[in-house]
């Protein structure tokens, strides 16, 4: 009877639940070789992006930390991505999958060649899902504070991202994982139809110059909106340039922020 109950629980368990439950054991038992194969496969079939794989491989020296981060990223992507990871574990290491009770009866996803079809069937893999024209008309009819939106064929939306990662003053820590954030924000804005300009590791003066040049771009005249995104260290009243120094704040200077 207990075995039947456990089997019933397994059948009703989602892939996300399963991955969460086996996370501690997988972190301990996943070999470095298996981890590298999983990263390569998930990158190839576009479950993971280049920046995510780079972040996992470079930001964490310990195998356990790499595995833990991989699992957490996949869980955030939703049920379908969790199924793919479980399938890949079973394909690459059957003894481990049996120990973790990753069963063959789990409803597994499509093969690699059908990944585009999977994106259509499983919207959690799609970065941006536009509403239909009918939905848009319904929303604009109810909301009075929506600004006018230019026709897609005529508009030129611009966005600027400034991402500071490394700082001249070594007392200011490097922003580990910032490249991952930069790539994610760029993809998000591009999904919203923005032409994204981006700069990395700018001093305070370079940040000001970049913003002034961006503001003078003639394509703004054909836009209905714009985005400015700053990724850096900072405090309540200012953002750090890469040349920021703590003593400048204490001394009342502001040339590096």
C-alpha cells in the first residue's frame, strides 16, 4: 500500500516539484562531467542563454555551487524547462536518475529539432508574449492614462543600458553576475521592440557624455517612449561610475558619481 501511495504521488508530481525535491541530492551527486554536458545541451536547445552558461561556469569555482545555480535558473524558467533538465539527466546518467527516481513515465518534452514548436506550445519559454489587437483595444477603451502608441512600421524606439561591473577602487567589489543581468535586460527591451544601445564600465564623465549623445539621437522624434537603464553600485542619491572613490563622498566631491 505504501508503494502504491508513493507511485500515485509521483504520477501527480510536476517536473518543477520533482526538481525542487531532488535539488539537495542532485547538488551532491552530480559530477563535473555530467554538469558540463547538461550545460552544453541546455545551451544548444536554448533552454539556457550564453550569458547564463557563462555566469554558471565563471562565477562559481565549486561544482556544487554551479549545480545549485543551474537548478535554480531552470526552476525559474517554469515547468517545461524543468522537464527538459530531468530528461537530460536521465539520458546522460541513468544510474543517478534511478537513484533520484527520475522515472521514464514522467511526461517528457519534445526532441531538440522541434524546439521552435515547443516555444509556441509552451509560452513560458517565450520572453515576450504580445497581446492581440482585440485585447489591446479593450485595454485602451478602459484605461484613460495610456499614452499614444506609434504604429510599429513607423516608430523607432530607443533604449540605453549602462552597466558598470569593474571599478578602479578595489574596495568597491566587482558586480558578479552583472553580464547575466545585462543580457537579460537587453533581450527584454528588444522583445518590446526597442533598438538597444549599451555601454559597459564607464566613468562618471563617460556616463554623462553617453547620455547626452543618446538624447540627441534623431530617431527619438519617431518614438513613443524610451528607456534608460543603469546597472551599477550606488547609494540613495547617486550611481557610481567606475572611477568612484569612497573618499570623494566623504570629502564632499561628486566628480565620480
